[in-house]
């Protein structure tokens, strides 16, 4: 979850480019979470695991929206809903 921490740290800073870096780190965190669910065989456990991490997708969507990247924000929000 190092990427999640880096992403949150970038969001706390307000320097140019920090939000873009935050989105990159948060997406890497989402990829890591998606990859780790493969070890879970029970579909109910997979769903429970991913639903715990759904707020990550909302964080990505909100950050993209602030950057006026609404199409990407919408896609991230849809991913979050699917979780």
C-alpha cells in the first residue's frame, strides 16, 4: 500500500503536478489491489475485499475531476461503483 500512501501525500501538497502524480500513484495502488484479489478463490471474499477498497476509486475520480479530466473521472467513478 506504499502507492496509496504516496498518492495521499501528493494530494496533501499543492505544488504544480502533484495531483497528476497522485493519480498515477493511486492507479498503481488500485492495480496492486486488483492483482492481490486473484489469490482469493471464493467470489464472496473477492467482492468483500474489493468493496473495502472502493473509496480508492472515488479518490481517483475526485482528483481527476479537480483537474478538469471529467471523462477519466467518470470512468474511475464507474470502476468504484463496480466494486
